[in-house]
């Protein structure tokens, strides 16, 4: 019985980690993209006082106009790559240690070459 409970607990932890990683992956993409609608742009960013996102932290005098954001023309192409790196099956392999962080970048490079 203990192993069964432990297995369910571990499965729950894996699912929670997968969900958190997916949100963080998408937050990076959308936060760095030049999107006019702030609700869309910052939808994935963490909220609260401890957030790294000034918009979601509610910083006074926040100015979202930065020159270093990605062109909206790139967004559809990048979404494909980011989506492929945030599927449940892929994130499960990352969370359980079957894919190492440096392998994630190798696969991204391969995807970029395939899309050219």
C-alpha cells in the first residue's frame, strides 16, 4: 500500500512540475515578444510581489515599451518550437531525468534546421 501511495504522490509531483515548466516556457516566449495586448503578452508570467515580471508585479510607472522585444512576425514560428518543448510527454522526460537540460538545446537546434 505504501508503494502505491508513494507512486501516486510522485505522479502528482511530476504533473505539477510539468505544468509549472510549461507555464515558465511560455512566459519566456510571450514576455519577450512585442505584443500590443498586455493581457495576452503577460498571461503566462507569474503574478505577485515576488514575480520577475514588472507588469505582473504591478510596478508603478511601468513602461512596457522596450526596444529588445521580439518582432511579432517571429511569434508564430517560435510558438511551434516552444510548443514542442512544452508537451506533456516531453516535459515528463525532462522532469524524470530522461532528457538532460543540454539535450533540450540540441533538439531545439535540430527543429530550427528542419523548419528552414
